[in-house]
């Protein structure tokens, strides 16, 4: 099992303790493009074809609802 597969499994099992860098890595490896609104916004938008997911970067962990949305957007 590769490191990415292990990370994905850990995120699916416990979506409450996921750091922004971890979900960002998975989305980028799955072919999503990342963009950030101007003006110092803390919200990052990931896009692949016509699928969008926006994840704010606040605090130590990303909120569970955003992780679940990212998992659905990746088709997992």
C-alpha cells in the first residue's frame, strides 16, 4: 500500500483530524487544479472538469464537512 493510499484510508476513517496540507496533496494528485481568491483570502478552490470544492484554511484541522465534500468530489 502506497503512502497516498494510506493517507486516503486514514482520512476516510477519521475525517476530523485532517490538516489542510494532507487534503491538498490528495486533491492535487487526483488531478485537481488549485486557486486562491485574491486579497489574502483563506479559501482555496480546487477544480477538475466541472467539479469544484472549496476548502478554507483555518486552524490546525480542516472541518469535517469540507473533508467529506472533497472525498465526494474525488469520487471515492
